[in-house]
C-alpha cells in the first residue's frame, strides 16, 4: 500500500510539540540524570517519518529538547506535526510559525483524529491512523508542497496493516536524551471504560505487529543508543492475550541475546493478575513495571464507569500477585467521579497505604471528546468550558471540595517518608522476586558505568547534600549501598524525586489537577 512511483524529492520537517509539566513526564528527575531532556520519543511522528518516501529528506525536531529554528523552517518544504490534546496550543503555535515561512503545515495523531475542529489553521488534517489518508497526503505534497487554498481534510478509511508498519525512524531522534525508550506492539482495547477514548479512536479488536517486528525495533533502539527502560505504549498489553503469549518468548530470547540491558514496562488491565502464565513469562522477559488503570478502589465507581474487569480479582490481591512476579504496579487514579463522596480522599489515602504502590498518577476526571462520558455529560449539560478550572466536568460534589481533596491526597501520599517507605516495601517484596540477572558484558560497558557515576554524583549532591528530605533519602540510600544495589538506588531516587517535587507544586496549586487541563499551560506554550 505504501506510495510508489514518486520521483520528486521533498524536505519535510517533523516537529513534535512541547508538553507541559505533568505527573507522568518526570521532568524533575532530568537534572539528576546524565542529560535527559524529554520523556519518550513520539511513536506516531517517527512512524510517519519512516513511512515517507525513502529518498525524501526528513528532519525531526522534538521541541521538548530544542525548538525548531528559523534555519529549520527555511530548510523545509512542508511541516508535519502530531500530538495529544494537551499539546493543542503548542501544535497550533507550530502551525503559526510554519505559516510565517509560507510552509504548508499538516497535522496527524490522536488529538486531531478525535477533534479536527481544534485545528482550524492547519493546511492538512490527517484524521485516523496510518493508511490511505497518509498516502494521499504524501502524493499531494509530492505533487505540490505549497499551501492549498483552503484546509484539506484527509480521513483514513483503509488502515495500513500493522505488520506492514516500518520501524519508526528512531535514528532521527536523539534517543539518549529521552527518559524512556518506547515501542508499540498493538493498538486498540477490547474494553469500553466510560472515560476512555482508546476504543473509539483505535478500535476494540487490537491490531498487531509481529514479534519479529518488535525484536527488530528493539535492535534498532539499541543501535540508536537506548539504554535503561523500554515502555510498551500499547493501550492494553493483554488486549489480545494470545498475542501477548506469542510475543513473550521472543522478548525472553532477545533479552538473553542482548544481555538484559533493557528493563521493560507496559500498560495492562489489572485482570492480568489472573494470568500467571503471562506474568511468569513477563518476569523472564524482565518486565519490571506494569501501569494499571486501577482508577478507584470503590467497586460502585468501577461499575459505574464500566470498568468491572478491574474487579475480576480483589484489587489489593491483584496488585500483590503482580508484585510476586517482580513487577511494580503503577496506578492511574481518578478523582471527581459521580460516585465520589466527601470521604473519598481519605479512602484513597488508605488504599495508597494498603497497596504500597509508590507511584499513583492521581488526576481529576476530565471528559475527553468522543467518549461515552463526554456524551453523557453533554446530554446532562454538565460540560464546562472554562480554562480557569482544572476539569471540564461539572462534578456532583462542590468543585473546590474536589480540588482541595486532590491537593490533600497529593500532599500526603507523596510525603518523602511515606513514599520511601512504599519504595522500601517494593525493594523487599517486589524487586526481590525479579529474575536474578547474569552479569553480562553488555551491561558492564564503560558507557554504562560512566552514566551510572554521573547520576550518582548528581543524586548525592542534589538530593543527598542540597535536598531538604536528605535524611529520608540517606536512610534508603545507605541500605541500598550496603546491598550493592546501585541500580536500585538510582532508579528509585530518580522517580521519588520527581514525585516529591511535583506533589509539592501540586498541593501548592502550581500544577494542574488533570493531565488534560489547559489551566496553567498558556504561559508555557511558546517554544521560542
Ligand atoms: S481498559 Fe484501559 S485502554 Fe481499555 S478502554 Fe479501559 S481505560 Fe481504555
């Protein structure tokens, strides 16, 4: 299906917009690293970059690392942009800058696919996944790269089979500057949680790459300098259980072959706890983290949001089962649900204590367009378009109560003593269950040792000497040092530092209560 017969050569500038501070981007950790500047390389834009005709010249700029310059725009013949709703203003800003150089600007990705009307100034809207719309866009740019007279909307009707996806153009990105490397095996999710836009955007029958594609992508990531962790960005790693079972032996083989240099992470529904055969293979493949959208410990709330599958095993039991296979659970939590009561915040804090989950992304409910939640709230006249609020939902509880409750939860859950106690529990009862790794030559490279030393220096100075929670830090650090666990010391400190600093800003009202909220984002939009 890939466009053939194109002879013209084009220069395409792919620009990924900045995202603002959020709980899940770990930017407070970056100063402790050896030069990390951004969270994850954008799969979508790098995929499109790889799909363009091989003889076209492509430049990729991630504005989280550096802004696109005058020289970049002067070089280009057209600009491609992709991103999520939270980057909407930044994407429109890139379009404005492209137009200042009279360049055609095209936008694709999840945000424009759900809400084309958010992007009135772009010349081309690419709605949907990689497919016939992409071929159409490429053909049009090959024919004439100048700006069309009016906006052209291209909608994918025929999606490209994922087995035909090229490897994303990781070589265009400075992979070492990212906190995590990313990879995608499947797209879509069979469930229909009320608040989620994934099934609507990507379908309920997950589409798949082949295991061979994944191991080839992992090889490419290694060649491009990835070290540390690779995150499977699949909406639900067990959305198609058979596919997960098919892939895992290949990952185990790949890890053995490459000396276990990568720690793996993914997102999956909590009912993965019912699949010991999958968990065992994940342990062997050295998966160390699973993000589970637990959302709430309240069964009535789970029922109301159509997330009953979270109750297939009691939640705490599910978390502990996953822990027994050496994997730490990261949990998504939502506050502001219709089922919330005045005491929900306290119940949530009790759950944090009981589950011993260190990292919970606690957000206020936000209605995303094209979700069942959006439709219901629209019908009930409960959507509020006000950028001064942290959510577009008219909560049943008073707004100030919900936001204050969120702030209190952030403040208490991420007190350094509490957070490090939860991490210590993970060290003792989760990490201890991990595969004992053979000391491989690939891990003991000079580059890895140097990287570790730089991070240790930064951690000891910025947290151990200058940090105001240094007492708590040293208690944990000395215990790790006594066990010779330098890697555990570094990885926990990086995450903990971000959580502590972010939560302080959040409880002080300087961070948004929702990853989707536009409040506080305006000031940080321009990349220049
Ligand atoms: S299980 Fe996760 S990805 Fe699937 S619909 Fe629910 S929230 Fe979305």
